[in-house]
């Protein structure tokens, strides 16, 4: 009796945190020896030779994992509307499970069944009481008849809601299917091209990206580079189609750069960065002579260029300024005098800076001493 009173007093003084901790502990499944007992019991009562009892049958060949889970953080107010990929990240639930099929995969019947299994298992693992807090997304190059038929057998009918998007309900869970091939043609959805079969077959066919999409693409390139060359201390992951992913992004980058106007190609880059990124003929492609002269130091303008490339499109004065300092010093004073005054001044300034001293001043003639 005394023990019961002490236990009751201890329960009354327990903190909220301790109560929640005990609730979580009660939810943990503890398997006992009763399972084999029940199996043995059933084996004895079932007609011999007609049935088989299997204890704790493994339902997955590998750990059950959903591709992506997008969680709503605990913040007040409504989140801002996404500007890009609204077909995928628009109208998210508190918990959104994303099932993804890459450029080299197709939707199969089992994908529909596994999708429902993911949702139900997630309710258990995440300890969610209200299924309405969970929504489903599927990203795949195309819908397939076998996937659609499997959804129908589970009581789910898809309704088209736009180019490449379909809505339905799989059990109690809202479902949206996004076909990345037709959807990537829509404004704000062009980045979906990076996960379509076109990215593998024709990386150069990537649609023209907006400035916001270009910024995301650069971030993707950094990720691809880390996949190929992990940072120190990071473990290299073995990924399917890794070589094809890297090659596709490199080719797509070349196409995007080719579309940029010359001033955007050089914006924010130091001359040595441009020299490393482009072949000699690419550095000057589409640039006016004055843009070349402004963008590079003399020795950088000529690095790796053939003589005819160095002088192509330049006036005589501009060609002279493109010469290295050693050749400028070899020019005769008579020839330099034929050049425009601005060109002569630029040459004198360069040669004076290169030698580290000011050009010699003309000495004044003194009158006869008295």
C-alpha cells in the first residue's frame, strides 16, 4: 500500500518532458517469445500440406526509404510562394513525400503500391496521428499505362491539371504526378530538363534559362563537381549513372555559355579566370576590338593566339597597342610619330611604367651665359 502511494506521488510530480519521454518509450515495439508460440499453435491446427506459416516475414529486400521528404518548419505565418518549379514544390503539405524516377527509369506497377506503403509506414515512423498532414508527389519523365492501371486498382484516378501535371488521391493521401518531359517546357519549370532523358541524350537542348534559373544551375554544377571530386574528409558515394550525369552537365554548361552575350561571359571574371576557362579563339568571339583591349592586359590578349588572330579586326593604332612591350621598344621614333597622339601617349605610359621610371623630359635650351 505504501509503495502504491509513493508511486502515485512520483507520477504527480513528473515533469511534462518526462511524461512525453515515457510516451515515446511505450511506442517502441518490443518483440517477445509469443510470436513463435502463436506460429507453432497455428501450424498444429491448420490442415497439413495445405498452408505454410512464416514468422516475421521480411517485407522489403532492402531498407524501406522514400526518395525525399519535405518538412514544413514550425514558423508562424504562411511561407512565400516559390518562384521556380511550382509544379513540384507548390502547395506543400506539412509532410510531403517525393518519389522520383530519373532519366533512365520508368514508372512501374510496383511504384504505385510502394508509394502507398511509403505513406502508411511514414505515419508510423514519424508518429503522425492525422493522415491529412501527409501528401505525395511523383516525379518521372512520363506517366506509363502500367503505373496508371496500378493506381486505378488502388482506387486512385488521376485528373490532368496542366501540361505534365496530374492530381488524384491515393487512399487518404493527396497525390500529384509531375511528368518532367512536358512540364519542363513551361515558364519557371525549365530546370526540370536536368532530370529528363533529354539531359542524357541532348544536354545542349536545355531551354533558355532565366537569370534566377541560371543561378540555380550554377549551384547544381557545384554539386556535380562535388560528386566527382568530394571535399577532403567526405566519403565518395557510388551513384548510378554518375559518369553520364557529369558529362551531361558539362555539355549543358557549354551550350549555356555559348548563348550568353560577350559582356555577360566576362562579367565578374578576372582575366586569368577567363584565360583558363576559354580557348584562345573563344576569348575574342563576338567581342569588339575595344572590348578586348579593355578586358585584357597586352600579354593576356595575345596568349595562345596565332598572328592573324591577334590582328584580326584591329586598326593600325590598336594593333600597335596590342604588341608586347619588347616589340614596342623596337619601333622607330619616325614610325611612332605617324601614329595618333593618343596612341603615342599610351605607348609612352606603358613603356615608362614597364621600366619603372618616367619618360625622359626634353631639356630646355639655356641662353648664352653672361
